[in-house]
């Protein structure tokens, strides 16, 4: 089920992060997939952090995008550990970690001090939340499930563990 169809396929999916989850670090740069792909004569860009913000060294509070976009073959993240000022980066190869059809999936990443963690959240059928949130959408879980894991909701924490794809 995993692997194969990453790189050039364009489908509706999402990538996101929030600094409220990565409280010990500042996200300085990030990129999902290659910069451009050809799609019937049109070029579509991979997701990339805003260059002006990266050049200024300003951290991102949150980020991401959703829509019809290329399925990325990697996620690159650069961060600064707040306590020490140390700059770290990681590039995760997604080529064998994603399903053949990424339609309506969400890739969510967070940094836990020195470790990049990536989660693959499956499409949510209407009315089937992972825990008690009734505001469900067929395109992805509501944002509150991310924060529920931070609040210590055992069902949210277990849900994240179940869907972690990096590190293995």
C-alpha cells in the first residue's frame, strides 16, 4: 500500500504545522517536495516557506497549505532550539512512507527539541472523529485534535502515535 506514487502526482491533500506544538524550538525554514512539476503544460510549485521570512531569520508561528498540489517526495525542516540557540535541520525521505493515493490526507509535522516528527493523518469520514470533537470535515481532522494531544488527551496522544511515519 505504501510508496510508489509520490513525486509527480497532483491530488488534493494538506501539509501543516503549528509552533504551539513545537514549543522548545523556532521553525526557521521548511519545504515539502520539489519546487516545480509539469502538469499539462502548467508548472505547479511544491510547498516552500516564504523566502523573505527565511532570509530575515524570523520564525514561523504556523504554516501549511491544502489543495491540489504535487505529492512531495520529502519534507525538509530547519529549526532553532530556543534554550541553546543551536540550529538543526532534517530532511525526511517520503518516497516509501506515503500511500499510493494521498487524496484528502494530511501530513503534519512537529519538532520535539532535536527530533523532527511527521504524522500521516488519513481522510476523515464525516461524523467519525478520532475522539469527541463533533466539528468534523471530510478533508481532514479539525485543528483541535493537534492541541488535544498537547493537553494530554490520552485518545489524541494514542491517535498521533498510531499515525507517526517519521522517525520510524
